[in-house]
C-alpha cells in the first residue's frame, strides 16, 4: 500500500500538557511516527514523501486568523516575560464572554480549545506537512480510482488532525488533515464519507462539517461523558441545518471489546453504504487498542484486523489517515496488521 | 468603620495556577487577608465575624449545579487516579461544542472559566464565609441607613468574588460576594449600583446583572485586550435586553496613573449619580496600585485616598467589598489609607 509520510513532523515535539491538574509529558511524541513508519516499511509498503500542498487546500478548511495564530503566535508568545517555550491557553471565551482580544494570551484562548495542543515554533510547519501527506494520499486514491490503479493509501500524519476545528486547535491536533482531504475530494465527488475510529470523538471534524449534507461523518469512540473531548460526541448530535442526518456518533461504554465494537461499526457501515459516497476517508487511530497506554477501550489486534477486512469489503476508494495511538510495544504491529489485512481483503 | 471578616478563609489556600504555559504559585494567598485585617485593626477599626448567611442568599445568585460542583467536586476529583490536590480544568465547552458531561473533568470545564480558580477541599466553605462577610456588611449598612447609624462598612472577603459567574468560577473567585450583597439589598431597594475598581474587569458581576435594569455595574480596569479576563470588559459592552445602559466599562491603558484614573472615575460617578441608587456596593481591589505585584496600572497611595474621598462624597450608603490586591509591603497601608480617607470624608 502507498504510505505517505514527511520527516517534517519532527519539527513539532510538544513538551507537556495539563491533565488532572498537573503538567505531564505529552503522549504525542515524534517517536510515534518513527515506530509507525518503521512498521510500514517492515510490512513491505512503499513510503513516499508528500508533494506540495495544492494551493488553497488548507484555507478551504481553516480561517486566516487561525492560521496566522499558528504561524506567528510563537514569536509573540516568546516576547512575553517568563513565558514557557510553547503557547498554552489559560483562559478561554465562554458562554458568558466573547470579546475578541488581539493580544497573544487572548488569541491562545480563542484558538486553542484545551491545554493538550501546545503551539511551538515548529508546530505550523509540521502540521502543514501532515496535511500534505493527507492531500497526497487522497490525490493518489482519486487518481487510482479513475485509472484503475490503487484504491487505497495511507497517510502517516503527525501531528494528527481530527480534534482541530476550522479556527481552533485541540487535543494534539492543529490542522484537520481528514477535513482537508475531504475538501480536495469534493472537487471531483459530490459525496464523501468520513469514518473516525480513533478512541476519541472527532469533534473537530464533526464541527467542520456539521451543517453539510455532502460530507457524512461517522465516529466510534469512548463515551465522552467522562472522556475527552467531553463536550461533544453524544449520540443526539445529528448535524444542523442542511447537515441534519449526516452526522452519526456511536459512543461506546468504556471497556468495550471487539464484539460490541464490531456491532457498532456495522451500524456505521450501514450509514456509509446508504450515503453512497464516492470516497471513504478514515480517521485511523490505534488508541482503542487494549494495549494503548490510554486503555479505555479494549480492542485486540485481531479485532483491528477484522475492522480492516470489513472496511475493505465496503469496496470504496479509501484513504487511511493516521490520528492517535500512543507509545506501546504494539503500536507498529497494529498498523502493519491493519494495512496488511485491508490489502488482503481488497485483493479478494 | 465596621470591618467584617472570617477566619474560615484559611480553609482555601490555592497552590498554583497556570499562566504563560507554566504552573506558578497562586498569588491569592491567606496571608493577603492576614495583612489586611492587621492593617484594619491598626487603623482602629472594629473587626467582627459575620453572622450566618441569610437563607437563600447564595442561591439567589448561583445555580444548584454549580454549588454542587464546588461542594462535592473535590471528592470526585480526588478519586481520579493521579489527580493533583486541586480541581483545575483542562478542556472547556466552546463555541463549537456544548455537551453536558456529568464526569468531574467535564464538570470542571463547565464550571471553571480558567486555570486560576483551583477548587480544593476547603474552597466551598471559605467562599461561603466570604459571602457571609459581604452579606453581614450589607445588612449593617442597610440597617444603619434606616436607623441613622453607620452608612459604610467593609467586608474583608477572601476568596474574592467579582470574576465568578452564576455558574462558573474564575480568576481566584468562586462565589460572587458583591452580587450576593446586591441581591440582598434588592429586597429593600429598587436600584443598586456596583462600582468595581479592582484592576481586572469584574466580568462575573457584569455577567450576572447584564440583562438587569435594576443593578448598575460600573467597572474601571486595565484594558482587557492583553489582560485578564481578555474576553470581557470592553467599552461596547453596555448590557442586554432590559439591562441595556446599566453596564459601563471604562477600560484604561496599561500604565495609567492617578490623573487619568480619577478622570475616568468621574465618568463612573456621573453614571452612578444619574442612576440614583439606594445603595452603593464597591468591588474594592488594591491591585491597581503601582506597588502591587501586578503593576499594570500605576495608582499611588494618595490616589487611592482621593478615590475614597470622592466615593464618600457621593453621599450614598456604601458597602466596601474586598476583591484583589496582592502581597506587597504596601497592601495593608493601602487599606488603612482607603478606610481612613473614606471615613474622614464621610464625617465632613
């Protein structure tokens, strides 16, 4: 399978995030990508660097003020006396106040949803490179579908993207890679489906397409009532306006294993089949694994293989886009199993 | 002058807050109240403990869900593996997501506006005691006005209150002491004015009364564009609905000294005179002092004396309610000067 990856991800190496009242080392480390790309190579997959991003690809999803914050914020932040090396917000607009400050601390609150998306000097470049991986993989699959070539590719994106809103970073994410790929695919296909199997609800992706009838968003994730992102991912979030019915959340009880997961996945697949998209984009996290350090869901490696098989059996041109999945001895193996299983099923 | 103070403030001793990307020791320490009460005693003022809070006084301002969070949250938080001693939020509802989780991390994001209002095991009791001080002082002034007795009192509240919304803590504040006093005073007076001279905009107080024509809110504060609370305190915030015109923000350039401050204060006084309130409540911070560790405005001690004189010259029954002002060698002196100057002017 074509694997698209950029070494530029290394420019983003977040130091820490605030969780349960303490600053902890960030779990979203460059080593994640190192392990994933090594596993892809061991699996015999071709790894290529992405081409340049198509003009306007990022801007089709993200606003100029937000992009300016990601690009220019670190220099403004560094000028604050005593500031830590990475931008981290400490106060946000809320349901009672919505002023629009131009100072960097206010911009941080405006453009960072939480304390798990610190912005450093290399974050913007790394995020652009990740978006380029997603765009490249999508272009390859679209071209393959047209020409009878490969109908699947994998974008090894880091940093991930699915928690990023149009104007806001969040949860290790800065640019929404899957949304950028979706907008590119929309140029040639009238209906796109996004399936998010990261253990966290893809709140950014949902937010970007919430009023859109042309992009179906389906997410399986740990029940957000006591899990990130907490304030989105509930089953009653079905879309708004013209987008009503094009958003399907399937929150799962913590501790859910393969059987219950696959049953919910079947409901997601049914929605996708019924939507009849021209392309399937998958927000592919491995953090629902029982071996992931998060450990909130309990999928096995054979469970991931079965997910891949059933996904391939949809018969859709498919772009796999890396989201979460954290350092464990199983991370690389999960990817190799997933890609191998998908390819084997597609070849049948 | 009657000074109302409770030793119960000690039960709240916040350890830290997140600012500029790092956890720093909280500036809102018990020693603040120790220095203030010592200065009040040295100034010859009578210091009394508050009576019990009138039934329903807190509930007239704050919702049951929020009060439950303050009271019961610390036990739920302590049950989280690896949680720090104090509740500190790391993800909040925002303009894109507004789900209502019941887990403690979600409740923290729902009920804490920022990282500067950690909730510990003693926070609720201390905040109730501070509210009782404000209520007691207000009752004394209301009674004094009726009976020809004292028409001013000072509530030495700690923790402070003016950043607390009806359903949300923020910026060292948990229960909005001045709002609680205002609602008590509303039982006998149809119009109440609140003047906030803390260096930070009183966003919580503004939020509580934003749609109310019966409570005038006037705030002088450092320009929030690059200063807490960042997202409120702008001059164009004039109230909403029936409350339009009953909210006056006077943001001041950073570095403002006595002359410009007193000129703006004159505009605030004009609004108060025109409103003709039955009672004046003052959110009294000393953090606009040039000697305050914050140092963003540059008021002198004679400047504070002049503020007190002009405030007394309004001739209104007045309750002074302590808000901010942080540890410096000048903190106690500023209070003594303020109370002395007010009393001297009122006696004329």
